[in-house]
């Protein structure tokens, strides 16, 4: 290991540098080839053995420059071998789609630019329809909010109309009931007056004699005596109703007998 790190080399005594001639080989014909280390840029399936090669697997590949260009961008071709059957797989760069294109030996599992081609193939009307659909989907929430607001407003209007209808019906019923009650009150007053007149007429007839003369009361005959009797009765009632403020001494009750207490007889002197 230490021989690799020396700074000087061993030259034998018979070494003659003039005998070393510089030789040039033939120039390389065709595209320039390099050996590079790369990772698989996409997942693929080998057409020979069916082996799946995942994206990112490392290979020792040969890189060559093809003669094709895209807007003065050179296109490179890479050669790798299958890990199972050692079949040669070739793919090259694709500057147009910013990706890689599989040429032979394998089949790509998914090609990204196919969707772009399908989108490019759509006509102007289809693109407009697609944009309209996207805009409608984007505004779905706005439309839903507008619908909810409209429904709420309609419900409020319906409630207000129902309240107005019930108020009008209540007012009409009250007016109609008031007219009926007023008519009934007038009828009752007329009936009451008629009954009072009938009672007065019956009383007048009761105090009339058969000849049509009015019956005189006893008070009219003895008017003077009745006045004196009334005055005496008033005086008597005043005397009876006059309050007395004289102090009355009540005797104390003797509860000793009830409690079984016997009093001793007093001593006689």
C-alpha cells in the first residue's frame, strides 16, 4: 500500500527515454462514446425476460452523442444491460418534453407526455367547455351559499306574509264581534227598560182601587204622631250607642281550689 504514495519512481540503469516513441492511434469514427455511471431515469420492463427495473437503479452505461439536435441542444444516447438476462437496453434524452425516450430492449411503464399530447389534440370548443366546467366546479361553493341565502330570504318572506294574514284575520274577527256585541248590548238595554216599565205599571195597578182611586198610606193620616215616634226612637238609639269610659275593676279569680291548694285559716285575735 505504501508504494502508491511515493513521490519518486524507480528507473532501471538501462532505461533510455529516447527509445520511447509517441504513437497515435486511428481517430475514432462515429459518435463519441463515454463510460458513465448513471441511475435509471424511469421505471421500465425488459422485453426479453420481463424483468422490472425501477427508477433510480444504478448502472454502468455507455454514453454517446447522436447527431440529432433539438434547437441546437445535442441529444445523448445511453446503453445499459438488463440485470437478469444482460439484454441491451437503449434510451435517449428528449429535450422537447424534458424527459427520456426509451428506444429498444425495454418498455416504459408510464409515459408522461401522452397526457400532454391528448390535451393538445383537443379543439378550441372542447378547451372552452373544459374551462367552463372547471369554473363551475370552482364556483360550486359560491352557488351553494347563494342558494341557501335565497331559501332563507324566501322563508322570511313567507313567515312575514303569514303573520300579516293572521293579523288581518284577527282584526276582521274583532271588528265583526264588536258590531255583534254592540247590537246585543242595545237589545239588552231595551229589554231592561221594557221590564222596568212593566214593573212600574204593575205596581201602579196594585195601589189602585177598583174605582181608579189611589190608595193612601197610613203615614199620611197620622203624620204628626209618626214624627214624634221617630224622634223618640232616634234619641233612644243615641243613648244606647253612647260609649262609657268609666273604669271597671274586675275581680281576680281564685285558682287555688282548682290547683288543690288549701289556704290556712286566719288567726283570730
